């Protein structure tokens, strides 16, 4: 890691600060859901390390690009799972608690950053 890349601790602190500053509710998700998402992210992490190794070994560019496309697809699937759960759990909970407007604005802001 170079000096310009944030550490895991710095990223966690940033996310925690963002969560407290911008979230209208606590994020309560099932242990099973969290486990599935973390497992998918762990597999992606390994896949990315594999692509890094491919580059370091001067593997053919088309092979590397195919693996990058696979990573993008897998990351998009993780994002879809998180979005689906957010809509079915967090937004529904916010509606029940009377915080739907705040939650929708937070979702719009996140989607503005997420979507190209």
C-alpha cells in the first residue's frame, strides 16, 4: 500500500462518521445477510489479488480484461443485493418510523454517486 491509499481503519472511521452524519436509522441486518455479503466481498478481494498477480506476471491483456469484467459483474451483484436489502428493510423501516423523506434523499444521494 502506498502513502496515498487510506488504511482499513481510516476507511472504517470515514464510513462510521458518514453513517452517523447522514443516516436516519440504525442499520440492523440479519447475521445471515451480513455473512453472505461479507463472503462475496472476500471472494472478490481474492479475485482482485489474482488479477494483480496476473498483471505482475505479464499475462495477456485480454485474459486480464476478462477477469476484470468478471470482477465488475460480481461487484455489481453485491451492490444489487445491498440495494435490494436496503429497499426491503431500511426504507420500509423508515416509512414505518415516519422518516421516509430523509431516507429517500439519502438513497438518492448514494445512487448519484454509485451510478455512472
